[in-house]
């Protein structure tokens, strides 16, 4: 006998309609319907069970709609963003909300494919200073993109599966309509990226070069072909919300950056020399790629399934690559997109031989964080643009900044 799951919407078309309001088509030029979508979700929540991704989308979108310094103070805007973001992350990774085996938040995020930097930022917003407005805006947008790939992009497939299984009307769906094992939205993306990498491998190994060409002309030809491959990869990564994560996994787990069959202690210097130019070009074309690549590398070391990570050749190769990215001059101008605080947090959460080495290595680095990716842009957690925005708001009400201020002097009152 089939089990049924009751939904707060009556027809599946209602859910699709709300999705189109949250995520309108690129060529849509009508009125902004996001506020109406938030109201609809609010009404659904009163009816009972509501999928967390739907509620989280409404909360994050509502925070964006309240981002108006003419109506709200900068502090309240930051607080609204932080509350929506924290609820989004907590609802997904808090092990106390789920029955069964207890796992760390980072472990749960890894299972779901949620960027682990979201967990670190959630911890920052909950237990320390509120992140800057720039960071919160960027993280909210990334969260909505992730929710599309995790949930909203699949509701069409749910509709097809439900119609084929003969779901009853009135908003109830058979439990067998789960997408698990039936559809992988990233499979086509993975195949596309593998195809590009195969072409790049042929170029790197000299399969597409003419041995009769002079060395200088041959090197120029290789550079041109790699540049074309990088442009293809960047185009694919920008076209999908999970592109960077899938590409990082293909690079690491399919023997591209860490050759299959390598033994402990084997040098991968030649592999690094061969693949560095292509990876740097991709990182220059899509800044989110380096952030995701380093996150994935750290996770591979922290959450390895090896019983003895110290003697694991794959872990050694991943650590060598990560150390190269963090220390080499070739990556120096791009390293500002890396969150070292996140790297340290993961190393502390899952300590083993390689993460202990990595934590020591990161501790000796001096990396200037990117304004859009760092969660610690000043001692107060605010960027210069946020401070300037606060001062502009205060000046409208007659306040001004003093040239000097001595905190030891009492404030005079009339």
C-alpha cells in the first residue's frame, strides 16, 4: 500500500508558479513577484508541513527585499540577512533535527553538497560579530543559487515522476516519487566537463601538437588551445549553480590532479606544472572556482575514509596540491578568494595527520582576504563601504564624525 505525503499546496502547478516568482526567466520583464511568493509561502506554512528549502528561499528572498537603507537601518538589514542565512543553514545541517547517527555540521554539509564555508559563516554570525553587509549579500545570493540546484531545479522532474505513478489529487504525493537513484541533475554537467578535460589532457600531453613545429611556436599553440579549454570550462561553470563543485570533484577523484596508482612519496611536480596554467586561467575567469576547489581539497583531507590518512597516497597528493596553491607565487594574486578561517575551522573539526600539517601551514600565511569572500574584513566585521554607508545615514540626521575623540572625557549634557 502506497504511503502519501501531504503538501501545503493543492496542486503541483501551485509550487511551480511560486518557483517562477522566486526565479523568473531571464527574459521576463513584468512586475517583481517575489513579495507575493513570500506571502504565499507564509500562508503555506500556516497549514503545517513545509519543505525547508521552500521556507529558506522565502526567508532569504524576504531579506533581499528588506535591503533598503532608506527604510531600514544598516544594522537591521544585516541582522535580517544573518537571521535568514542562519536558519537556512541550520535547518539543513543541524544533526539534532534528524534521527539516527549524529554527525558534525561539516559532515552533514558534505553529504548534502552544501558549501562548508556556509557552515563556517553561520558559526561566525551566531557566535561572533555579524558579518559585513557585503559578505551577507554575497552569501545570500549564493544560497539562493544553491537552493535552485538542490530543490527548485528538480521540481519539474518530481512532477513527471508523480504523473507517471498516478498521484492522487489534492496535493498528496506517493512516497515512491523520491528522486533518489532515479535522476542525477549533475550527470550531464559531469560528462561535459570530462569531455573538455580529455581535450585539455591531449593538448598537455602533446597529442594535438605537430612535432615538426619549432618549440616556441608549439608552446604558443598549446597556450592557445588551453585558453580555449579554459573558456569552455568557465562557460559551463557560470551556467550552473553546482558547476564549480562538480568540476573540483572530477579534477580530484578522476585522477586528473592526483594520478591514479601513484604511491606514497611519488612526486607530482610534473602534474602540477602541466595543469597549473589551465587551472589559473579558469580561476581568473570564474573567481568562485578557486574558493570551491580549495574547500573541496580541505574536505577530502578532513573527511577521508582512509583508516590511516598518513599513509594514504591520495591524501598526500591532495595536500601537496593545496599547499602549492596556498604558497606558490603563481597563485598569489588569486588567493584573496580563499577563506583561511574556514580552512582552520575544518582542520580543527576533523583533526588528522594532514589537517594538522595544513593548520600549521595556514597559520604562517598572510593572505589578504577578498571583500566579497572574507567574513572578517575588519575588527568589527564591517567593510569600509558599510562604515561609509552608516556615516551617510547618520549625517542625514545631523550627526557627524569627530576629528578626535577621547573616551576618558565625560559626555557633556545641557
